[in-house]
C-alpha cells in the first residue's frame, strides 16, 4: 500500500510514521508513507494556499488549485492517475486495473462520515490512499465535490487541523495490512472487528496482590476458554456499548448467553 498525506505541516506526521508499528512496517517495505506539502503546488509568488471566503465571514478557506495539483501529481507518480468520484473519473481515464486503480482521496473534516473499524477494514483493501489535511476555516467546496472520494471524521469535535485525525486513520489501516502485526490473529479479535468489544486479557503472574486469573484461562481446556471469551465479550459490550448489539448477528448460543447476562445484575 502507498499512503500520501497532503499537509502544510509534514513534521507532524513524520514522527508517527517513523515510530512503533508504523515505523517497522515502513522499514520492511510493507507500506510506503509519504508526506506532501501542498504549499509547494501554489502558483502565486507568495505561495499562499488560502483566501478570504466569497460572501464574507470569518476565517480563511483553502484554495482548490494547489490541492488539485498536489493530488494529480502524487497520483501520476504512483501510476494511479485519475480519481473516482461518484462513479466517474476526474482527470485521467486510467483503467481500474490492480496497477492503475484510482486512489481513494480522503478529506479529514468534522462533517465527514464517522470513522469506524469497518471503514478501516475497507480502506485496508486499497492500494493507494491520499489524505488531505486542512487548516483554517475550511475547504473550497469544489474540493469536496470534484476531488475527494471519502470524507472522514474521528469524532464530534474540532481540532486545529487534519493531521492528527489522518494519523489515527493511517495507524488503524496500516496495522491491518498483511505482515504488519507480529500475530496475524491480533487484528481479527480486536474490539469492533467482531462487532463486540474485546474480552478481558490476563498474563503472568497467575495471582497478583490477591487478584487471581480466572481458573478457566489456566485450565488448558481451549473449548471452554473460547466460550468464556465470547461470553465476556458479550458482557462487556452489554455493560459499556449496548448500542452495538443492535447491529450484529448473534448465534443461537450467543443469544442464550445474552439473555442470561441481561437477567443478571450488572
């Protein structure tokens, strides 16, 4: 996978890209992570990328021309010319082969779709992602209408720019790529990956300050352990995020577990 992050502050991203799991994935060549300063694509002598909004109002608005130019340039360099928007290519008519498939161009903004694990899994299937990180009052609407394929938000609050949200999404997506995590099953059992919150974890020592690890986990009976983990995942979801239970399909056995858990005092 190739990921390009368009930003006015590349230094905010490079620290994340070079650390921990992302840094190791980058070193191994499992993902290509690039930062692109879209100020470099400004064509005026002052290298400005924003201007006053038509119609008046506070704040400055990011201009469309440097951002369009930046996206088109990194797409061409990656061999993924053309951007899909509402089922149509913008710019080039490059065919959607595995080599030339248009990139997903993601706008980080408070008005976007709420980012989720399901969305991370969807994006992890792509070969090229381009993130646009804004600042100031907002974006020229033509960027939304004619350039981006996705608008994402990480929550109902406002930050000074899109870099931190973009790093959250990049981290969430990259860890799903083959070979990135040491244990391939880790991502499969994470909270939200199954629709439920994850079950509790324990490690050595078996007893710490009088608190013992549940007997089932040290019993060696793998079938019983799996039943316990599923029940604990249901219990934790019921206690902390009962809304999630409305959107997942439960087996008959899980439904019995859930009915019993609901009848017990929390």
